[in-house]
C-alpha cells in the first residue's frame, strides 16, 4: 500500500467568497498541486473575515490534519485580520519581522514606509517567512499552518516557496472516462467493480451537457496493477452503452 | 437595524471538488440567491464522500446556523451516500418515499424501476420532498437541513422549491467601486471611513489585472441612508488617485 498519504486542509478566508461576489480559484489549484505531491486535500472551510470564525477553523483543522493552508486576509486594509487570528490561535504575538522589513525597505528604495505596508510585515512570533516572486510582503509557515495571500497569482507564487516544508506521499494516479448515459443505467455494475478493488477509489460524477445526461467515471489509486485491472472492467462496462 | 438576518451554511459533498477535478459552481449561486432573500451565507465546508466527514459537518452546522444546505451525493451510484448520512445525523431511517415512488413510476411509464432508481427515492423519515423541474428524483428538507443535487442545473431547480421554507430578512444592499492603486495607498483612510459607519460593512478586495494592482471596495448595508453617506466618502477617497 506504500506510504501513508499526508492529509491537508484549506481555510478560505473572506466575506467576498461567501457573498458570491468572488469565485474562489485557489481550492482547485491547491488540490491539484498537492495531488502531484501525493498529499490529499481532505477538507475545506470557507469562513467570514471574523475573528471567532477564523480562529475556530484554524484550531479545529490544525489538530485534525497534517497541514493546514489558508488563503486571504493578509493585506494592508482593516478587514485583513488573518495574521492576528493565526497569532491568537497559536497563543503568540504578531510583530513586524526584521527580515521582511529589510526586504521591503530595499524594495521601496527611499519611498515612504507607511503603516499599511508595515501591517503586511507583521508575522506571528515563531513563523518562518515564505516570499513570493510577485510581492515583497511574505506569506509564512507557523507550526503546520501555511498562510498565503488570496489573489491567485500571489498565492501560487507563495505555494512554491512552501514545497520544501511538505512531506510527499505516494502519488495517486487518476484516470477518467465519460459514459454518455444516466448513472442509474450502470450504477449496479459499477458497484460490483468497486467491490473487487479495495485499492482503487471508483467515483462517478454525473453531468448534463446540452440536455444530455452522462457521467465521468474516475479511478484513483497509487497501485498501477490494480488500476490497470480496474480500468479494463470499466472500459468493458462503457462499451455496453 | 431591522430584522435579525438569518444565517445559512453550505456543505459541499464530493471527492471530485477536493481533488480539483470539478470546480464548484453552487457556492456562488447559492450565496447570491440567499442574499436576495436577506439571508447571509456564513460558512461553507467542503467534505469528502465519507460518512464521518459528512455527519460531522452536518451535526456541527445544523446547531450553529438557521439553515444548512447540502449539495452532492444524492445520485444512484455507490459513492452517493449523502442521504444515509443525513438520516444517521438525525437518528432516523432512510426509506423509499411513497410519493416519490409514484411520481417516478408515472415518469417511467412502464419502463423498469431499477435498484439505482429506487436508491434515489430513499428519503430520511420525516423529510419533506422538494421536486426539481429537471429531474424526477427529489431533493428534500429535514429539520433545518436542505438536501440538493450537485449538478448545478438540478441544484438550482431544487433551490426554487425551497423558497417557501425560508424566512427572509432585510435585504443587504451592496455597492462596489474599483480603485486602481494598491491597497496600502488607501488602507488608513478606508479604516477611518469604516470606523464612522458601524451599520455598513466596508470591504476591500485586491486584484491584479494585466500586472496592475487595484482593489474593489465593497459597501454592504441594509440601511440606505448610512450606505449613501458612506458611499460619498468612498467616492471622495477614490477621486484622490
């Protein structure tokens, strides 16, 4: 069965996601990025820019999973409260980080270092800075929590800096096949296939395209031989329709 | 301050969302739909097709919020376990519903009623059926939990059937303005504006478009007069850049 796969979770922080104004793009990106490392994204919570909600989610998830990622709320405005919440969750203070300050001054090259800029350099004590190629304000790691910006481009840059802190597992390979018939026509046979392969996760994800119902059958496993055997049975099933 | 706004939460159920294979479209749709009713979407959890995870999220959220919506996992295949989990969360059995069965038989018009179709007619005892215009397999309401399909088109149809069960609040109006300068340039002034209006939520959501950083300032309130006064100050702020 290989190594035990590490499990990760994500806290998406921001009123704008819960109001429907902004569609989150970070979940899918992080899921795929972790998948390539053999780390499974097992739970996601979307919470308001609210201290109780953020601290509650952080404390619940960092006990439950190997890694917790957060996106959003580390900017310079009053509604960016993630860092203060992370600090409170870990029972430490947040302070302007010396290294971050030096890098920012270099970047500003004589321009004014304003309060909002200073706010972005505050890091919970004990946190390790993670710079992004696209911004001078860093993300950071504290304990098993990885704190990132919400803007997808910046988040993706910070994520690359977190790579070295993560323990990779066996990579789960997935194969998927569309079947152009409603799920109820093949559900029983698919159940029988799943029952034969405990090493393979067999999922069926229905869709409707231009009024036609179908489903994508997805096989996921880190065991090549079982994956191949299971695939043969699924292709046989699909060929019947 | 008007009526107390009801708070809702959403459980998105499905491995395919957490693997990044499928991008969820239901969160944003539900958020906007509820917003028009004056109901606030306050928390979202995305969980695997796993009994413990689903029941855990359901039981935690149905105590905490006025309404809990779920999407996904009510289809006919072996990985559709939402209904059994809802039943367990409420401590009741799930049974094939007589009304749902009758409607399905009518629809099938003599065609075979297979096991997978029957599975979709199972409803936790005490649940009230909610039909969708696009499918003969219903969603349902039990307690304060509203169970819907995951396919957006079907979910949206079911949601309309849930309208009558929801208590509307004061509608929160929102106005938004783009400011084409980085947040750190206006963060302090925006904080001062927020401090003057406790009735208005002032959010700032940064973006980068073609390499240019800016932010959308969003004002949300159910109090028209405060919203107007706050808007004037924000427009004044924007005009400085």
